[in-house]
C-alpha cells in the first residue's frame, strides 16, 4: 500500500516531541524537502539539530551542511565545521569526508592539510569515494605530507569503481604520467643492454596500459608480446609462459587479421616453445595441435621445415607424458632422452653461426622458422618497449 506522506510526517513529528532521535531526523528531512507538507527549510533545520542533539549522527551531518550553505538558517561556516566534526565522531563517513576537505582547504577553520589526511584516510578506509579522491589529491600534490604518486593513484583507483568520475580522471592522469616515465626508463635500459632490469618496469607498465586502453587494445597486446619475449630471453620462463598464455586467450576470439604485426600462429609456437622449456607436456601437446591446424589453414607446403619442427615438439611432449610409442615415429625426439631437449629442434638447441638472435640475446627461431635463420633487416633497431605502449608517451 502506498505511503501517505502527510500521515507519515505527522507520525514522525509526534514521535519527535518525545526526543526520539530518528523520528526528529526523518521529520526534519521531510519538512525541509516538502514531503507531506509544504517545504519549510527553517523547521527542517531545527528538527535536524534536535535529532543531532539526541545522538543521531546523520542529522548532525545534515545540520552541518545546512549551516554551511545557509539553508533554513544563517550561514555559519565555523559552526558548520563543529557540527560536521560531531557527525564524524559518530561514524558518519560522508561527514568525515567533508570535514577532511574543509580542513585541508581552510573553510570555516584554519587550513591544515596535515590534519586533514588522517581524517580522510579513515573515511576512505570505510569506502567513502569522495574521501579517497580528496586524500589522493593531497598525496599527489604533496600537501600536508610528502608527495606520493603511487599512493595517490591507488586512492584514485579505489574511488573510480564506485562511480566517482574525479577518481577515474585522477587515476587515468597519474597512470599516463607513470606510463611515460616507465617507457623512458625501459628504453634507456634497452639501449644500455641491461635487459633484466627492464622486466620489473614492464610488470608495472602492463596494468597501467590495460587501464589506459583496454585489455584487448593493440598497444596492450603488443606490449604483452614484447614482455613475454623479453622474459623468455632472460630465462624467466614461468612468467613468459603466463604472458603468452594470457595473450592467446585475448587473441583467439579476435578475427584475422589480428591487431598486431604478427599472426596468431607465431604466438602459439612461442607459447609452445616456452611450455616445453617448463616441461609442461599437456599444454604443449594442445599447442602443437593448434599450431598444426593453423598451418593447415594457411596451406603451409608439406615439405616446409616448420612442419618438421612441430612434429619434433609433438614427440617431445609425448615423451614427457611417457607415451614413447606414439613418439616413436620421431627418432630425433627419442634420442634426446626424457628431458625432451631434442637437438633436432633448432629453436631449442644452441644456435649455429649466423643464426638470427633476438635483440635481448637468445635465438629468435620461432618468428622465421628453423630453415630461415637470416636476420630481419630491422631486428637490431627494434626497441624493447616500442612501437607499442611502452614507447607511447602520454
């Protein structure tokens, strides 16, 4: 049955006469808004004060905003701040958020950003998005304490999912700034040949670029590819495999041609190589089947050496799975023993003279096939972080 606003207001007003805190709060809110009777901001403000004095925290906050804005009473910012502080002590976290803001900016009280920080931190810890944004702004700008872009970005990020657009904008701006810094550092390390030091930078850069663009954006996919190759070249095989596996998850639903300067097949074969290095026979076998299917679709000539490489890797996976009879048609794999490191596979064996090497060290057989180790014209100039998102300056 629909509520009768007039009757409801009369009930709350009657209960308020007995100093029932919640009744005074609801009566004050309804009176000020004109629900159940013509709007009477003055009466509404009086009732909110009575509710606050009776211990109703939300009423203290509403009364403080009335004082701050001069609604139903004369504007009085110092008094508003005092009532706001009272509401905050009663765990009204929106009141704490506003209290932190007025304290930081000197509205009704002397400006004290240092004192504002713990107030805002407490409210942000209780998931008040506005408090997270105000705190992030102080941390970003170094007000009331040291500047900390990383902490500020984290607080902006906490506010964004709650729908706070200032939080989303702040997170995006700091992310772009940090991405540019990381790209510059990575490129400098690449020129110095200090490839291992680039890996932690890319760990931080990848989620920033996913946030800036989207997980399936070409810049993000290209960064994942470069990151996976670099991790593999520095013997970080577990991380490399994770990246290639995730990259495949994002690439497979996309239609060819892919938004990358490399086909799906190359990613599959690189993931296969890494899986064998980690002695993961089940996923390796599945990747072999996927690569064979892709080569069939591409109508790779039957006598092409890439077929032989795939068959050898298939045998290696079967040997690791203790299925030697199925692998018996591949003597090269059986000769390698239980580790599956078949010398017949040029991408797993040591490179011979003139074999094309990745800029970061190891041979890059998977891109051109075992029978074509000639260097790509632009291989030596290829940067770690570009032309993808790591080289993209905000």
